[in-house]
C-alpha cells in the first residue's frame, strides 16, 4: 500500500520483479568469475560501500540531517575488528566461538557475528553522541559539527598509539595499522581466504540485503513518517506530537550502526585497520554516492554507491588511468580521483539534482520547493 | 461535570531581546466553549499561541493545562496531553499525501517502535491499518473528498489544505484545539461552512476551541467569548456584544478597520 508513495511510478508487481531479478543476478554474479577475481574483489568493496550509503541515507536522505563525518563510523566499526579480532592485545587471551586456527593465536579473537553486533552497538552510541550537540542546529551547522566529529575520531585513530588503555594495551596502532585481522569464519560457508573471495562477496551481499530491508521497512513506518515530517518542517512536526530529540537521535543511531557494520566487514576484508583509511574525503565519497543515486531513494542509493565505487576501483585506475599520460600530461588519473568525483557531482547537480533514481518526495521538493526545505537545499547543493 | 477552565495562563509574558511581545497576560479557556483572540497585526496573538503549544517558552508566568503546569513542557508532550493546533500559514508536509499528513498527526497515539516496524509484526500491521482508516475517517469528517485524500498535500486546493490541517490536528485526539486564523484566504461561503464545522466539533466531539481570527463576521458569529490583544497586552474580554461596545477595542482595532 505505502509502496505507491515510494520512489517510482511503476506498478508494484514490476517493481517487485525488478528487485528480485537484481538480487538474483547479484547472488550468482561471482560464479562467472574465478574465485580470486579482481571483479569479485571490487564488487565486494562496492557492496560494503552500499551498506554505508544506505546507512547515511537514513540520516541525510530520510531525516534531512547533513552528516559530513560519516567516516567516523567506518573507523569505529573497523577498529572493533582491530580490537576483538586480532592479536593486537597480545596479553589478553580471549577466544569466543572461533575456529581452531584463531584459537591458537594470542590476543582477543571473537566470532565475526559477535563483533558485528558490537560494532553496530558502539556506532549507534557514537551516533547518538554526535547527534546530541547538533540537536538545536540546522543545515550547515549540523554539517560543521559532524565534520568536526569525523576529524576528532580520525585524530584519535592517528594518535591512538600514544593512548594507553591498561598496561601495554593502546587504543589503536596509529598509522602503522593493526594487522592482520582475523578472517571472517562462519559455519556452513566456504573458508574465507584472500584467494577465494566468493564467501566475502556473499557476506557483503547479505549485509546489503539486511540493511536494504531495514531501510525500506523503516521508510514505510511510523518512524519513517516522523523523519520525513521533521525533514520538511520541524515546527509542524513537533506540534503534531513528534519528539524531535528522540526522532533525530534514532536516525543518527540507525545510520551509524549500519556504518559500523560495514566498517567491521571492511576491517576483516582489508585485513588492516589503519588511521589513514579514515580521512575526511571518505565521508564526502559516501555522501556523493547517495546524492548521485538520489537522496532518500533506497534503490537510487544502491545504484549510486555501486556506480561511484566501481568508478573508483575500476574505471579510473584500470581503464582511464593512462589517458593523461597518453595525452602527454604528467599525472595519473588516480591522483585526481576526488577531483573527478567532484566533477561528477557538479554535473549531476546541473543535469539531474534529484539523483539517478530519485525518490518521489525529493523530486517534488527540488522542483516545486516547500516551506521547510532550507536544510534540504543545503544538502543537495553541498 | 468539570467546570474548571481547561487551560489557564497566569501573568504570562514573552520578551524577545528588548521587545515585549506578550505582556503579563492572565487568561483562561472555559471548557467546551469556542473562544477567540482578536487584535491588530503584531499584537502578540500568535506568540501567545506559540507559548500555549510549547514552541516558545514563556519568559515569565505560568501556563496550566488540565491542572498541570505546562509552562516548560516540550511541544510534542503538550500535543500528547491533548492540545492540537493549526498554523496561520498552512504548514502541511507538502510531499506527503493528505492521508499521510493526518497519520503524522496520530504519531503521539501510536506505539510502533523501531524493532516492531522493521519486523512488521502483526500488531504493528494492525496499528498501521487502524491509523490509516482513522485518518480517512478524519478527512471525511472535515469534508475532504475521497478522491483528494491520496493526493499530495501540495496539490490540494487552498480550502482543502486548511481542512487537512484541521484533520491532522484532530488526529491527535485533542481536547483543546487552537486555530490560528482558520478562515484566512477563504471566501465568505467557505468561512461560514468552517464556522458551522467548529460548532459541530464542540457539540459532537466535546472539543474546546480557541482561535485567532481577523474575520469579524466569523468571530462575532461563533465566539462565546472574545479576548482582545493590543501591543502584547490583553485590553478587553467578554461576550461579542460587550467587546464590540468597548471603546478601547474600537480605538485599537475596530476603529482602525473602519477608517481603512
């Protein structure tokens, strides 16, 4: 019933068939490539970014709170694997539901599913902490506070090797990074190795499906309506009985939890957690994905995240990287990838500001304007 | 039957920087009555409304609703306690349909939480269905045609938008309804229908209504009591005939209008 007010004008049956087909293709995708193929590798990372995009979509797309520090949750999620799935704390000897191999190692080694839950919980708390100072703010000001929060977390990551928790145990390994991280180890699934990437891919896909499901369900719920209401007009929303603080914090917490889950996955997949991964540019990268796809539109976000991620890992380094040198210019395209994202974003804003696969509400807001859309205009023009 | 006023304000003021927008107003709203606040533009009427609904905090003074102090209560809690309002410049959620707007109004009466919504438990499904049905009934009640109910709020006619806003306010099951210039922009015929509707609300739902209104025909026709604001102060109060005869009111308000 509610689906009708969602993203598209297509009939529900067609939508459903399209979604089912897309998911089916996604599931069989890695079978067409060798186990360790670069394509599977890139797609796995792309799927992890989709999870982050969907998380940020809750905060920015649904609730209209412009978050420029989303990388913080990637960091916290990734560090959760650094702390609980590696030999980083060599003095501790804690093993929870892990395989024979990890059992023999010193350090804290927990099952990935437990770490996933811890990461989500830690990030939800961090999301609420970042949300609190922004509650009385609007638009640009929220962006500035969240940006600062992202930077604070990054500085903690860099300087964490100087911060002692107990004994010799430090907070992070700074720029050196915590490595190796335990491979994910789940029952009934092939071994997760760096040679066989299929299990990684399917795990990432499963995360995407879970997060997608939660996104859709929340959008069409009491909470989703409350988010849209406060995005459109906070004063009217409060006067209609929507508790602003609780509703906003809920958006921050949910969005952050997804970021943490993706971060935990990437921590294990990339096999290192290192402070340089968490630069400000990454927040913009994720934000660009969801703006490209269409703020608030779940399928738009999926497409935008996949597209930008593959442009980053495939198109720029592999296909187009030599173009400048062939033209006699002395740089690689990889060096200016953020410039390219910026250019794409500008292009998008000019040609199709509502995104590739826009959400209907957003489209109305952008083309007709609404009284309470100040924050929104700022988002789409960021 | 309880004959205490449903809402009282005791020496309430609102000061913005150096500007005294509302000055020392003591006021009450009798139960199950339709009362009005009138006054020239900038008299502090809407500011006063915003204090009653928690959007502004009174600088001094005390506001009680149903005997409970709500001076420092958050807007959503005041709504939950039973005060609902509409706005002078319609503030519908324009990208939502009429039905969805009214469903937002029911927010404070709903219980679905985040986990229940994700799992969409039978209980949550039932609640959503009930709320949607109630929203439709509300729209029927205020007179929004069925074929308009699934339209986006921004596509509705002005009169329908006003009606949807009233339906949205009613959806929170209020006992006190505050209407801020409900007939603004309506033609005399529509105004008359709205007046009749307010009487129905009072008689059928037992609501108490406080409205700010500029249309003297509406005010004099429906109000059981009128309070006059000027420069942030309450300058007169009484039944329509008394207020109309009050020289201060004529000077501050009606006089000006006649001159214009």
